[in-house]
C-alpha cells in the first residue's frame, strides 16, 4: 500500500476550504488578520476574549491549519532560536530573562486554554528529552546545560543510564531533559481554536487569498477590498509570496513521517511513558513525538531551499528525505524494525535572516505582524497572539516590552546568494553530522555553519 503523502494530522479533518465562508464582496472590520494558522487564530482568540465588541476577520487562502500549524511536530515548547546570551547583548540581561520566562509560561498558558475551552488536541505536558548519541553530542549537551543555568531555562543533564530509562534508544551517552514542553495534535489545536474564534463572534473566511497588504486595506483575490484600522500579517513562510516581501522570510522545508500505531508491548520496550517529545543533539534538526493514538510522528530538516523563495505543493515531497527519516528513526529505535510507516508529508517554515522571530505593530499605519519562528512556533505563536492583542488595544504590558517586539531583521540576500547560502548551510550541517558520527569528535564544519547562519 502506498504511503499517503498528506499529514497524519489531517486524517478526519477537512482538506479543502469551506466554500461557504469565502469572501465574495468588499468588506470591512475593526481588525483584519491575514493567515488562518496559529498566529492569526491566537490573535483573534485573545482579541475577542478580552474585547468582544471588536469585529475581527481572519482571511485564509486555503483552510484553517493549512500551513505549518497543521503539519508540524507538535512540540509546544519554550524553545527560542536566539539564545539568551545573544538577546542579552542586544537588549540587556533583564530583557533576555523576561523573554525566557514568558516562553516558559506560554507552555502552561496553552494547556490552560486547551482545558478551559475543551479543545480535544491531545495536549500532554511531559517535557522534552534530547539525546546525546556521540561524544561530540554529549559535549554540546553538557555545554547547553551550563549555559542554561544562569537564565533559568530548566535544562538538566541525564547520564546514560537515566536517559535510557526514559527511552531505550541506541548509542546513548546521556541526554538533556527540559520540563517546559508539551505534546499536541497540531491540526486539532488549529481547528479547536478556529471553533472558539467563531463562537466568540469572529469571522473566518477560507479560500480567500490576500494578494496585497497596505495601510487601511488588503486586497483579496486581486479584486476584492477589505478595509480595517488594524491589519495583522500572520503568514509565516508564505510571507515571501506577498508583494515586496520576497526577501523578508526564507521558506525552508521540514518533512515528517509517521508509523502505524504501536502495541503496548512495543511501547513498554521503547519507553516515553510520559509522552515526552524527543530528539538528539545533531546539527541538522530531528524531532519526534508519541502521538495521542500511539504512533511515532518523526521529522527533520534535510529538504532543499528552493530558488526565489518558491513554495509549491510538489516541494512537500522529497522521497530521499522521507527514506532518510525512516532509516534514522529505525536506527534510533531498533524496536521499530518491521513496523509500517503509514504517512509522509512536509511543508515550509519561516526563517528571518538573523533567525530572530518578531512581533510588532506600527501605530501610524495600523499594520502589525508576527512570525519567523524557525520551526519553534507552536508555543511562540500563542505568545505572539497575546502580544498582538495587547498592541492592537493600545495596552502597555510586560508582553509588549519583550525584546522581540518591534524587532526588524535585515533582508535576505538576493539570488543566487540566498540559494547558495541556505543550501550551503544545510549541506554543511549534514556533513558535520556525518563527520561526528564517524569520528565521535566535534566537527570543525559546525563553526563555519554557525558563521553562515549567525546562530
């Protein structure tokens, strides 16, 4: 049987826009949000919860959860792609600590909303386990623990025996464990949020692609105009498709595979008894979770960046990367030998040139934005939504003072430099991982990778 090339998370969910919701005439609202993913939905939810009289309209080109929000690995984490040391150099130590604290609190906030709103999305706060599977990885892991202590990040070192007790993986030298992470079914979270937005009086127009954004109005489908005092761009990787935004965000693909449901005996052999999400300390990111229906959903980078920041459905499918992911997971967990893989899918995430997510609102134009999460957006989008809700309402709060508010990343280089740089960094990461697997020693290529990415 052929493996379905669609997200596991979409099983039982709509895979097309609701034609009855599409915008068919010019319209207006108090707040227009472009993008029906987590950022847009969280923003709408908090606006309507705190100011129910507002007229909020969400415009989505496809269907709710079509982008990364309905395809991701389901890590509700306090991870942030810019380290606290880098934030402190730019904004001061207090600001860096405040950002780390806000992200930690956000994991719990997502859980509280899910429970309060009865959103059935498999939320489970079991923490994250990142294995060190070579001497080089163990060195990086221990250094990460030392760096985390001054910032209260909560990352702890587990020795090899303690790590294997949590998950019976191969070649385990130890692991880092962090309690500030939960597992979730991504699409059910997106659909549940959309239901709550509608229940609170918000409008969601699916199948309504925004073709341009300007002060006071957006254009939909090249022919309709929607006016609003505040317009929020929440388009993540698809930002690059908007006029004038080609170099603002680089859409980089992440791919995933999923197994068939595993038996209780298999789970007894593997571990992950508290539904911890898991990864290891290689350079090219991998990530996995035990799903609510007892599969393993497993993903990673490795797919190429496409010239001109293009996004196409065909780019979701990279058979070589899918096979590498299956092989990596089987090597990590040999208990999966003979287990069927039932799904394979992918999609783009957004990366700013300095790897720095941002959120903001220009009070003069009424234009706001959030995004550039580098794949760590399930929780960060909630923090962005709460922050945007405060900004739109003109409130000065602890959230609106966080260091990512108002941050402006420089633009990506024009082609061919962008294509060469992004794909060169990917090849360097893959090469560094192969070298470390072979020698057990830290790769010098990783230093070049850090210089290229600024990360």
